[in-house]
C-alpha cells in the first residue's frame, strides 16, 4: 500500500513541532530520564510524540502494526515481528535525544513504512531546520521537495560518520585503525542528520555497530533510491530493518565510495 507522502509528512511535522520543538530548551528535570545508561536519555517529548504518531499513523494505515523506539524499550519482543510478514510503521519520534537534552540543534523524527520485510517509504524530519527528506521505493528521494540526484564521488578527503563502540572485538581490532588512519570521521550523534548529510553528499559514508530499525530504515531507503548502498561488511548481507549489535554496517550514497571504503576496512590494512 502506498501512503500519501505529503499528508504523512504534514502529520509528522505537526506532531514534532507541537510535542518536541516546543519543549526544546525548556525541559525540566522531571521531563528527563535514562534507559540503558547515563547517556541514553528519554524525555517527555519522546513519549508524547510517539503516542501521537502511533494514533495518527494508525489512522492512515489501520492494517499496519506500530514499532516505536520507546514502545520497544518497554517490550523488546515486539521487534521479532519484523522477521515475518506484514506491514509496520517503524518510528523514532525523537532521534538525537541526547542532543535535544544538551541544547544541540540536531535532532529529528524518523518514520519508515515496511511491508513484508521491505522498506517501502521513509520520512526524516530535521526539526530545527523544519525540513524533510523523503523517499518511496522505486520513486526516488527528495530533500526540501527537490528530487535528489546520485551523489558524486568525492575528490578528497573521504569523510564519514562512525558509531563503532559496540563492534565485536574481532572487527574492532581489524577496522578501527584503518578507519582512523585513512578517513576523516565524526561521531554519529544523530541518525536523522547523518543520513541527510549522506544523501546530500555532505558526508561520504557511515559505519555503524548497533543498528536499530528506527534509526536506519528510512535513511537506507533514501540512499538506495539515489544509487547508494548499505550492507554489513562481515558477510555482505544487505541492510534489513531488524536489530543487530556488534556487526559493522557500512552505508554510503555512492556505490564506488562504498566499495572503496569497504575494501580499506575489510582488509584491515
């Protein structure tokens, strides 16, 4: 089922502005808590936006299930549903929550629609920019309403984002040194902004070690729609909207860049 892209975007933006942007810089201590550790924040904005998105997206596509980041935090077993058939909304109501809490203006809302394991549509709303990236399978990707073209190969240097803290030791030992030596990388503090930078050619690749579907599904679809690639470099498996930890997942907006980075990292040179 194809959902109206613009109507969905308007719903996402409206909820983000009302429940998230309105709270930026004015959160009280009681509005902030943590989940898995001291830096893993969740706020009143996350919960309020997810509740409203669940209701609004259900109205758009009643047959689709709902898998939100905060819902899954309370019931991790819900993620197993993605291994079967059916349609699901996958939602990160507030991506970059740490930035949001710390007053850094890089955070967004990410929504993807998955059917029978395939990513069909995706929306990334950069809340401080009031701007959308959107994609539908086979229809291309757009930023601020303008259709995106394939990303050119960079001249030099090749730059990327890294989130490698969860890599299995055997992969951390092999690829962290060449990653640091051969490329200029920055920490991936917000998946929404990282994928927007990749599809716009502002960064060349990202390397992730912990992949949650709400962080990656929409962005990977956008990369694929402009000729990019996202695969696990341990076995060449294409990214799928499931949860993995420890494995290196490489994403890039240009096929040749992906191959070059993979060759450098995969060789452990």
